[in-house]
């Protein structure tokens, strides 16, 4: 334990996701030994984030304007809507350069144990978009974990009554470069059920 503001800094850094006590301590001492100009730049950027970043009014992605750059892009296919949990998932899919449609960010996944139900997510906004837009396919791209699967199942039940709407789920299975002997049963089972013709 350190005293005063140093321990406060370590405690605050330790609250960040993925930063444990040792990492928080390393980051804190890096910041302490940094040049004042570097610290000022970091403080300025953090201030700009709290003042200037908002969520897109259409899809829920992070943006500096009312609509994000993807929603403003007229070249995107409005008939395809990819539903993801978080804005970071949009970035992951965009890096593939495979998807040319639009997104809908739920803002999380169903997790009853943590008190996250459908009302805490952007489900109503999703229904409104599908009802009013020309959406013909909804691609569910939630995480392949318990919460993501529960969210996907809920979405499928919620969307099956829309006439002419095709609801699909991202395939899951073996990663490229992986060995069969190291795959767990669930992953291998999904690879079998999601197999396709060659």
C-alpha cells in the first residue's frame, strides 16, 4: 500500500476492465515518471471523451455527432442489420471488411444475475428500426458465451413474428490454425453443427 494520491491513482486504474492490481501499479508508476506534457495530453483527451463522445441516436455506436459515420454512410446496405452487444464489436466486424450493412448496438447482453434484462438493453429501439426501415435480414452477432447465447435466443423469439425477416446468427466453431485435439467439446460441437458444403 502506498500513501495518498499514489494509492488513489492505483485504485482508480485498478477499476478499469482488464487491469489487475499489478498492472494498475505499473501504469501508475509509468504515469508518475512521465513528462508533464504527456500527462497533460492524457488529461485533455480524457476531458474531450467525457464532453464530446456520445452514442449514435440510430444504432448506439460511439460517435462525436448525433449519428455515427456508419449510419451517415449512404453506401451501406440498409436491408442488413447486424446486432452486436457493444461498440467494440462494431470495430471488430468492420476490421474484417466483409459486412457492408448497418449495425445495432444493444449496450450489453442479457444477464439476469447482474440485473440486466431486456429493458436495460436497446431492444425497443431495435424493434422500432426493423418496423420502420427496409430491413430484410438481422444478423445476430452476440458473444458465444452464456449471456450472448441467452440474448441471441431472446432476439430470435422476439423477431420471428416479423413477416419476410430473415434472422441469422454468426457461425462459430474452430479457429483458423487451431488443432482439433485442443478444441473443447462445445466449440467442436458447434463446428459440426455449423458445417457447410464445399
